[in-house]
C-alpha cells in the first residue's frame, strides 16, 4: 500500500501542524517499513509558489520544512522524503490531467473560492492548484492520502480526474486513491484561544528558542479568575495544550490543581512550557545536529527524489501511452 501526503513549506511548523498532521504522517510511515519507502512525503514547494513570491523565503521555508520533518521522526529508511519540484514528471502529468479536467470541477473548489474572497489574485496557478495536487497523488499509484479536513475536496477532485482519464482512454491508467482524514485533534488552540494558524498570528512554533517559547506560552490568553479561586481546566487553553503533551496521570494531577484553587495561570503555563520542552527535547537535539549537516539533508532529499522519479516515470509512461504520446524508455 502506498501512503502519500504533501505539506506546504509555509515556515517553521507550529504545534497545530504537529498534532493535527505531522505526528500522524510519521505514525503512518510504518506502512512502508517492509518494502523500504512505500510511504511518500513531499514538500509542496510548487504549490507554495501560489502564495510565496520571494526566492529566499521559499528556499528557507523548504529547508525548514525538511529539517522539522526529519527532526520530528520522519525516517528516510522507512519513508521517502522529497521536494515536489525535484520530480518534473509530476508537472508533465499535470498537463495531461488538465486536458481532461472540467472547468466546473475547479470552479467548485472551496479553498480557491476562499482565497479569492480574501483578496488573493486569481491567477491560473491558484485555479489549477487541485490538478497539480491530483498529479502529485496519481503519479505514484497512491492508495491512501492522509490530509486535514480542508483538503478532502481536493481528493474528490483527484478521484474525479482519474476516473475521467481512465474512462476517456478506456484504460486503467490511474489507481483511485482513498482519503484518510486525519484524526480530529482538529483544533489545537493558539495563544488567543482560537485555532492555531499562521494566518491568525497566534502560533507557537515547535522549535522556537526556549526563551521565546516560554514567552509564547506565558502569553496564552486566560480568564481573570484569581490565584486562590478554583478553576475549570476544560475551559482553559493552557490545559487543552497540556493534554497534548502529558500522560493521563499528569493530566489528572494538573486538573486537580486547577479545581482545588491556589494555583495561578502563570504556574500552569510554566508547567506546560516545561512539559513541551521535554516532549520535543530529543527532536530539538536532532534538529540542531541536522542544522550543522545541511549536506546530509540535501542528500536525503535527492535520494528521495530519485526514488520518487522512478515510480513517477512508470506511471507517466502509462498515461502517455494511453493518450497516444510516445512512451519514453524508463
Ligand atoms: P496554517 O493554518 O498555520 O496555515 P496549514 O493550513 O498550512 O496551517 O496546515 C497544515 C496542516 O496542519 C493541515 O493538515 C492542518 O490540518 C494542520 N493544522 C494546522 N493548524 C492546526 C490546528 N490549529 N489544529 C489542528 N491541525 C492543524
Ligand atoms: N494542498 C495540500 C495542503 O495545502 C498540500 C498538498 C499538495 C498535498 N499536494 C498534495 C497533500 C498531495 C496531499 C497530497 O495541505
């Protein structure tokens, strides 16, 4: 079974990205362990071009994404990690798919409509974004695609395009992928209590320097209940975040302290900060080591791209053959 997913390089990842997506990708990589590299994960730098228009920024974000993923436990022995743009077969496949994609299908896409409503310029890249995503998935005969709720519609578009291509060319060129909605840790709260998101400026980055990390935890919005008063843990973002890091016993202990009174929010935040620092302690060490060995990171990405291309060439050839283009020797 091929598990595949992509993540946009939008900067250093935050706790919402980790608990909502990355942790689960890493959990799913085990499906590849017997057959070295069945799980494919890529950094969607071509998709990021629809929003990032600064070369240095894109390079930096792409590198940060690779470092974060590797530090957090993505294991190149089990999963294949690569940059989307290192596989040109995918962009070629995008064109073939584009010719069977109905405009009306893309016009229905909520993420496109949302971005336009927010004032982003409606360029062709943004409009055809789902076709590139379909190529990302179909190029590797992917079976299972773990994504957040917001990407489910794009998966339906992918299935639709694949079915249409197969139908038009009367062949089974493409495997129809299944979506796998990531378990709804759905809303990791940010420092203001709303969903943590880069667009709300309320994020806590996983690998923030300790001093700044503490400051961010300390800035989490709480109510005005006095130190001595009993507090409701379930109504507090500090506790919601603590639950992500702590085992049952530690959660129960902190909940008890909330209810008993006598503990201020500052103390709860300090407890949370220490827990988070400890939770990512090993990952932090791994990241620092990788930062000192960027050549190794580049080698991992290049080796990943080579593996990905081998598979993508095979699928692209099937597609080229089906529509009457000369198949290339693989
Ligand atoms: P952002 O909202 O910061 O731009 P993205 O949309 O790039 O984040 O999110 C990438 C992945 O991380 C998505 O799969 C999404 O489901 C997950 N994610 C982001 N923020 C959260 C959150 N606050 N809670 C749970 N999951 C999240
Ligand atoms: N569009 C996805 C997102 O913003 C990223 C992505 C690109 C992706 N191609 C993909 C996810 C293919 C899964 C499969 O989150």
